[in-house]
C-alpha cells in the first residue's frame, strides 16, 4: 500500500502505540481518584498536558482535552456566544472544514447570524473584507490555519490583528498545521486554537482546545474535569498517545523533514504535469503545507481517478464530499471560483515522513498509464 491520505489521518507512531498500550495496561486508574493509583494517573496526565502545550506554544493550564477537533471547534463557538452581551453573530471563512460548518449551521438554526469571509482565487482569506463584516460586532471570528484540501496557509496573524481592533476574539482551527509547521499560540493571540492528535501520528478520539489564559469560558459539557471546562473522565490512553505524538512532532519541526516532504510533493506535481495533459494544481503559487497537493486531471471526475489508484493499492482522497447523488463539488474550490466540473474532479494527495521517492515514482507511473487513454477520449469527444 502507498498511503497518500495523511490529511485524513496518519499512521500512529510506534511510540504512540506503546504509550497507549502502557496507559491501558498499567496506568488505567481514574485520574480523579484519590488513591495512589489514581494520583499516579493524574501525575502522568499533567506531564502529558505539558507535552502537548509545548508543541503548541501554550501554557499547560490552557490545554483542554477533547474527543476531537470537531468537538474543540464546537466548544470554541459555543463559549464565545455564551459570553454575556456577546452579539449573536459569528464570522467564518468560506473554506472552513465541514465539521465546523455543520456546527455553524446548527447555530444558525438557533438564530445565530453567520457571516462568510471570502477567499481569493488561490484560496487565501481576503482579510480586507473582514472589517466590514465586523462593523456590527461578532462573538467570534473562526478561521483555519491551513486548509485541509488545498494545504493553503492562511493569514491568521492579520485576521487576529483586524479582529482585535474590532474587539472580537478569534478561534483558529490549527488541525492540519499542528505537527507540520510551528504553531505558537502565545504569539498568535487567538482566544481559542483547536488541534487533533490523529493528524500528527497520534491516536484517534483525542483532540484539544487551547483556551487563552483568563478568557471567559462556558463549558459545552459541564463537569469537574479539565478545570471544569470539559466534563467526563479523561481519555488518558488517548492523551498519553497524543503526548508521545506531540513530542515526536516537536523534534521533527526543527529538522529537515518538512523540506524533504515538500520536495516529494513538488516532484509529484511536476511528474504528473509532465506525464499527463491538462493537470491543474489548486493553490499553487502561494504558501502551502509541505505535504499537501490538490489537483484535477482535465475533466475527469475524482471518483474515476481514485478508483484507478485504489486498484493499484494507492490511497488518496477526493477534494470533495460524497453525496447521495454522487460526488458533490468541493465547497473550498467553489469558494475559490473554480468551475463546478473541476471542483468535482479534485484529488488530494497528502504525504508524510513515511512517503518515499519510490512511492512518488509509482504514483506517476500508475496515473500516466491509467489516465492517458481516458484523457484522450475526453479530448477527442
């Protein structure tokens, strides 16, 4: 198998698997219990929280563990709206993850006004449009640090600056950036930052919301855990795995791993462009995550391309979401002004440190053989 779907999830590291197993086999006591076994679990939980905080440039007390980035996103929006006298209005970019969009849609059904911040043709947030959207105030501005489909890095610092000038807090979904590029919550200045462990070679079912120290916060799940910010017994096996992944990611950020992955990504794009006609890369020409490329192959539907890849044991994904009637056009690409047919044809390849030059060469070879006759049929039709 050649796995190029790392923006969907990553292979857990051996150290992560070992940490989860040890937590399940040895440190399985409830961290809230007062007996020695429980207190040992509490001590290890505190150490794990500090590891995750170090990766994110946050204080340990600011880290609230959740079940996912989706939950963290929902917590952030609900907490912002729960602040006394906060406007029943939120602003989010047109390219936010579907999970966050679903939360916003549910809030809109409860009477919250949702305003959309547009992006340009490269998929970059148009920050010049933000002051007008904030003219009447908002409870929160929610933007992603890097897009999950195109990998395009967003001007979050400028968003925070403009929102702060308007007196509006910011939530940043850093799910795809954390572990791939540095994230410094203290320097960023956002009130909330969401992350997920399974995007950085950690386990599924564990995420975190960084809540800026001193910020007002109303829990989505009331309880005694997580400093009363998220009820429910802590998922310590998941947290232990998250900490192991964070430790590895922090060490990797200081090396050449990102440059190596970016070089492989660039080789994939160049190789496919040379091997096939009408290859279109979305978001090219602006800063992107080093591991991500999103492209279309002429007028071919993404499902056609993915089927050919799957037969060869190559894992990639569509830049769009499946719907009952077939393949829906990617909302991210549509927001960029991409025509609907091309938006339906987008295929995302997302690499990792496990990707090799041989993998890239194989993918180019497979797609050249599989798609050349299909594209020829389209061109002569």
